[in-house]
C-alpha cells in the first residue's frame, strides 16, 4: 500500500507528541484517583508506571503494523479481512471512537453543570459546545492538530497549581511501599485504562503524518508525559486526601483546586474548568475526526455529511445520559470496551500481521527458487 495523502495536508512527526498526549489528558485526570485506589490503595501510583509501560508496548505494536502496510486501519482491515468483514471491523472501530467522543463530551458538560451552571439544561450547555467541535473538525486534520498543540501548551502552567495543596498534605500517607499484592497492583493498572485511551487513534491518522515511520518516538514521549502528569496528580491527591475521602470525592483534582487562593480571584476552580475546554477539545475533535474518517472511507461519501450526523448524535445522546449514575456507567463501559480494544484487538492484529508477513515471505522465497529447480 502507498500513502496517498498530499503533503500539504500532513503534519510533522513531532506533532504526534501533542496528538497522543492531548487525547490521554481529558476529563480523566480530574477524577481518576478514586478509581485507581480500589486495587493498591495509596500505592496505586506504581500502577500508573505499569500502565504507561504496557501502553508504550502497545504503541510499538501499532507502529509495527502501520509501517509494514503504510496505510491506515481502514485499508488494513480491507486488506486483511476482505471488503465486508474488514468494513464491519472499521465501522465497529468508528463506533468505538464515537463512544469515546461522547463520553468525554458528556462528562465535561456535566462538570460545567455541576460546578458552574447548575441551573442550565443539558441541551443548552451541549449546544453551545457543538459549533466549536464542528469548526475544528471541518477545518481538517491540520486544524485538529493545531488545537491539540494549544490544548497541551496553554494549560501547562496549571500543573504548578498542584504545589499548593501539598501545604496541607501528609506525605506519610504514601508509605509503607510494596504493601500490596501483584494482583492488587494489576487491578489498579486496569483502572488506568480510561486515562490511557487515545493513543490508538494513530491507527486512523497515521497517513497524515509526514515520514510516519520516524514519528513513533514522539508518540512514546507523549505517553510518558501523560503518565508523568497523572503521577504528579496522584501523589498530591494521596497526600491531601484520606482513602475514605477519595472514595467519596467524584472530582478530587477540582476539589483540591477549590483551596487555591489568589488575591484577585476567589474561585480558582472556575478558571481551571474554563481552561479545561482547551484540554478536552482535542480529545473530542480527534475522536470525532476518526469516527467520520472511518465512515466516509467505508461508504465512500463526503465526510461533512457524517460530521453533521455525528454532532446531532452527540447532542441527542448527551441529553439521554442525564444523571451522574448513567454518565458514570458510560465512563465504565468506555473503559471496558477500550480495555478489550487496546489489550485484546491490537495484539491480535499485530500477531495476524506478523503471521501474514511470514507467509508472504515464504511464498515469495518459494517462487524465487522454483525457476532454478526447473
């Protein structure tokens, strides 16, 4: 296969850092702490390392497949499994990215409703956000990448705000070390699945990266930087909250932000939530872009049609998921689906690709020898 994307529509390899990192840091970092302590307790920060290592290995598998075929997942599915089964698998992957976009979108709308606009109806808050997604995605992949860049760079100073809650923290909460079983660490590692999702979107946009084969290191750095931010946030949260408090605090990161005092600003968490629009937007934009890319290539129709349909579906489903329990279930289902996709389907595709390449190689060698034998 050959990469057919024009160079003016491609982005530099280094931008993969921003694309991977921005899709992993969405709403997850605002509330992941209460989930990961269910396994290894305060030692769950070790599981952040384990999860990051596993995701780095998975990204290496993804690149092995993409470099071998030099195309995206849509064409690879068609090549490996034929027109109909391959098309069905692409549609399933596109549906997964739609659920990904919906989960991040609806969770952020919920944060806005709970923390800033409790009186506003869901559809009003949702409707305000949709034009921003439309203009971002309709601008093409380069615009989506630009939003990912700003989504990483602009909120970075907010990381320094994590220093403030440490004044009230108890570092002895983090000890003793290695006081849990391997199984408990694995439970916490699995709980990090939701936070690590997003890197696999490279399966769709790989052809849009110039010299894509050289970009893997940037993707790996993006994963490691995400892990670093999650680690810092987890350590500060574990020092600040008791385990009992964490279990019953839905948004620990925002709760910590409430105590930050600035002379000219009383509610720092409002600034954090408002700026978080820039952090969440790349995740949604990349997921929506992957969704419409899969549908438009499968059905050979203009992407604009699918973009409008996807945005209408986002609005409709966001109204359907109207309380904390259903939104939490949506997050849990995405985490479970994502777990099977990245830890099940990606290794399967990798092994299938390897076996297929070996068979092709042996067949080619046999054909080369046959004339000499005759």
